[in-house]
């Protein structure tokens, strides 16, 4: 059965997620997803032009989902974990189910468990016995090692490496090319800057950067 899909967010992250949905359905008969378009409260003129070039419409503000027909799923195409969490809380009230999308070039190991809204971009690599919460986004060519737990709304950006047995609490952002060494915990709503190397636990609500990360 083909499922209608709406992408929340006209920015680059949302448009990249459209390519994942299309890649999943390449050659599928029938396709799994039927993208209807994008919703966004304040899309820029430039992003509206970019959406047009992808042959999908801007449908209107996020409230469009409130009146969507039964069975229409959504995926939140917003890279910032805190904004994604706020949008998810809002969209949940409209009753639209969250879709999970995995690019065919992503690798997911055995005993991986994830919540709704999970997105794995091309080249993402996850090994074994990993637990992921709601609306977790694993960006291009990142890696997540064995026995990790990533809570709701975590983002692991391109080329970042999360070693085995790590815990990333809700709303954590791991920046591009950053590394988190084995067995560490990054607290709620903390950000690990691009290129940083985390060598000790990070308390909640901090921004750390550098090598070693401070």
C-alpha cells in the first residue's frame, strides 16, 4: 500500500529527506511512500524556489496536517534537535503518524530498535544492539557503535562517530566529524561542536568543542 507523506520543513534538511523517500521507492511497485509536498510556517523565498525545482508543492503552514486525510504520515525535516522536538509536540496533536525513513545505502545492524520518525541518511552505519528514540536523525556517513542508546530527538551530523556503549540523552546534537569515545554519556540538550573529541561525560545543557572537548 502506498502511504501519503508530508515533509515538515522546506529547508535543506527537509529537502534531503525527500531524496531518501524517493530512493526507498526507486523501482518499487507499488511504491511505499507518495510524497505530497512540504509544510512550513515561514519558508524563505529561496527555499520555495528550491522546493519547486523538486516537483513538489509547498502545501502551507504546519497546521495543514491538522486537516490531512486519514493515513497521511509526516516526517520532520528539521536538523536542530530542539526545534524538531517542539515541532513534534505540536504535530502530535494533529494525529498524523510519524514515518521512519531509511536510505537504501544506510546500514542497520541486528537488534536495532527505534521509535517513530527515525531517519537514516545515505551512508549512516549502525552496528548491533542499539536503541534509538523518537525522531532520531542519523546524517550522511555517520557511525553509531554497539550497545548505544540515543534518546528522543538526537541528531548525529555527517561523518560523526559515536563509539560503542554511549548514551546520548534527549535533544543532543553531535556535530559534523565529531567523535564520542566509548562508554560516555552526553547530557540532555548538549551540543558537541564540529570536529570535537569527547573524552569524558558531558553534563546537560552544555556546548563543548575542541580536542579534547571542553
